[in-house]
C-alpha cells in the first residue's frame, strides 16, 4: 500500500509517495526481515521528479520516513 508524506528540503516542500514494508519477526518457516521504506515518487506540482533526486538524498528520506512511522 502506498502512502504519502511531505518532506521539506532546503526550503522546498516535496510530496513523497512511498511503500512501507513493516518487516516481520520471523518464525520457523520465515526468516526475520527488517522494516524498510521505498520511495516511488517525488512530486512537485503533480510532476514526478524522483529520477532527478540524488540517490543519497532518497536514502536519507527513506530513513526519515521509517523514523517517523515506526
């Protein structure tokens, strides 16, 4: 399920669409998996600019989303 949040970066507010994998503790048949966020879109005026954003910034934002959500 995709969710949306607003992220402010250098005085610009971006609408960020992301998917959240909440992870699991695991059991006998399933290994444990840590939680993770995956940004799918970065919108400005309904234009997706995710491919223009540096990968390091995307990674920082995914970490920020995890800290806010979990």
